[in-house]
C-alpha cells in the first residue's frame, strides 16, 4: 500500500514537473525519506529524476534548443560529479538552507530581469551550468535555479521544459555515475529508482496537454509559486 501511494504521488509530481519544468524531486523527496531513509532516498531520487527528465526531453524534443543544452551540459556534467563527491564530506542541511533561501530570492531576480528585458547568451549558460551542476551534485534538486537562466536566454513553455530537461538529464546521469562509483548505488536502490522514475515519466506525458494551453503569464506565475514553496520548505527543513 505504501509503495502504491508513493507511485501515485510520483505521477502527480511528474505531472507538476512536466508543467513547470521542475518540482518533482521536491515533492517526492519527503515521502522517499520516510519510506527508505535519507541515505537511500538521495540515490533513488537521482535515478528517478534522470528518468523524469528523459521523458520531458522526449515529449518536447521538437522544440528544444540543442545548442543551449550542449553548452550548458559541457560544464554542468563534470561539476555535478564533483558535487556528488563533495556531498560525502559536508552537512547537507547547510547546503539545503542556503539553496532554499536562494530559490526564494530568484523570484524578484527573475521579475527584475524580465522587467529590464535582460537576455543572456551561451557563455552565461556555460557559467550557470558549472554552478548549478555542482550544486545539483550536493543537494536533491536545483531545478528552480535553472529556470531564470533558461528563461532569460529566451526559452518558454515547451522549449524551456525540453531544453532544461535534457540538460538536467545529463547532470543527473553524472550524479548517478558518481554514486555508483562511490558504492552508494547497489542494484536494489537502482530498482527502487526505476519504479519511482516510471511514475514520473507517466506524469510528464500527462502534463503536455496542460502546457500547450498555458499562456506565458500563468506559466511564470506557477513557476514562482513553486519557487516560493520549495525554497520555504528547504529553509524550514534546514533549521528543524
């Protein structure tokens, strides 16, 4: 019964992540910690997140900006591997608290960038990839940080979701490889991750019909709501 409820939650999380472009890991992680404990939950989520991002990339592959994804991934992939190694030696709650506050601050930052019509180029995406890749190796999810950079590059809706998903897929595969090399990803953990990831993939497919009918203003509003909720949750968890 617990596993069935977890998979249902995975479909819900995958649908929300498929609409906004992030958030599935943040929704699922508390349930995974309750079921498996934090030591198992992190690598399980890494496998599941890789599958969820793969499904979003497949759904929106026709609209993806391949060049932006390639430039982002070139720096993000090695940085994620290094971040996963760092995770073994620092208190995770410290990183979660700082990152949660950063999520919240990204709301006014995104609005300021939009109001001033600021745009970034490929070089900026490469720098963002290195920073975000490293942070993703340390914490469960950094999807909200990706949003302002890809949006400032000029992507929105399906183009944003697909491009961000493929870049994140590369990052999570690097993280999975790191966990595997450090002995933190035995076969039973991989099996759990595949089961949860399958539910995320179903949600990603279901989300497409909503995204197609979602105007940019509502898309940005939903994104900011999830930024606020996810950031607040991480800050509270860090100090609890």
